[in-house]
């Protein structure tokens, strides 16, 4: 059972799209008025959320908590109590919208960086340094992060490639060897196509680095390393909308740590920037 409050918050946000209608009502109150939930009885929460007490008990079990009291304790310790309430103002005020957006993005970046395991990140840096090739894979809304990662890694001499077509990506994966590395970026960690690509890579003894919101996801379980990226994006009754900020932050962290490990890499960046400068005014 997870007791770590940061992991609790990450799990709540990353699972928003999977919760039932009743569960979303409970989560909506947890996000928008956590202080009420902390101080309320189970019947008071049920009345305000317009759900049954049994629904609350089932929800607590679903998120791996012992019961409602455990939920209140974890909630009191979590960063959710510091999140400004959206309430109805979020839909009517530009200022409130921007404030909420700023808080969400700040929380995503902070939670992602604070969640990095020092030992694991050192191993990841070493694996990337020793890799012959880097295949960066993502799909859908995450694909721009893969493009950004390719741009960054190629700048510092790490030959990286990606493909917007899954069929092409699978063909690329078939040609990888145990000297190569696959980096998989997936918010949910549940993409069937990316899981199949990982299976192919693993058969070729390729190391796999994953960036997911869920440390218990299939992709995280299949990978040699999983960097947990935090999500804090909510809109309209806690419906989840995807944010690339945390995934970009994780890639940026790897990129900067590679440079910190070898300051000479800055010269490669300068050379690249000089070569492409002619396209700028």
C-alpha cells in the first residue's frame, strides 16, 4: 500500500480519466475543497458530492487506501491542500484561469524533479552515454516531446531518431541491438503499440527507459528504468487534459545532466546553433 503523499497525488491526477462519474465527484471535491474533505464525516462528503457512502468506501479501496479516515490523513499531508480552489470562478475569470494554470505547471515541474531517484538517474545518464543509438518513441499528444528529445540529444552527439508512424517505428526497433536504447514516453503507460515496440526491443536485448505518470503501468513494468512524470492538469469538473510539461521537464533534466557530466558538450551545441543560424533573421 502506498503511503507516500507525492505518489498519492500523482496517482489521483494520472487516473482522472479512468474514474467513474461518482468517483470524479469525490475527486472534484478533493481537488477544489480539500479542507472540507479533511474535516467532513463520510456522510457529509457523500451528501455534498451527491454520492453514496458506499461509493466513497469503494473509491478509497480503489486508490489503495484502508478507508475514509486513511484518505483524510493522506489528503491532509498532501500538496492538494495547497492547491487554490477553482470552483465556479475558474470558468468565468481569466485571472483565475491563468493563476490555476501557473500553479498546475509549477506543481508539475516541481513534483517531477523532486520525484527523480538519484541512483536511477545516474544509471540512466550512463546508459545514454554508452548507447550507440537512441530510439525515442511516443504517440498522440506525447509525440512532440519525442521530437524535442531527438533535437536535444542529437545536439550533444547522441544519435537519436523517432517516427510518427508506428509501422516505421516498429521497423526501426527490429534493427536495434544490445548497444542501443529505446526511450518510451507515455502519459498513461498503457499504449498497446508502445508495449509491442518494447517487447520487440527487449527481444533484441535493448535497454528501455520509460517516462510515464504511473509507476505501476504495464510500460513501467516492462522497462529497465521508469521516470515518473507528474500531472496536475484539470479542467471542468476535474476532467483530465494532457500536459506535456512534465515529460519535457524530465527530458530537459536528462539533457542538462548529460551536459553537466561533460561540459565539452556545450561546444557541440554551439556548432549546431552556428550551422542553423542562417535560417534566422
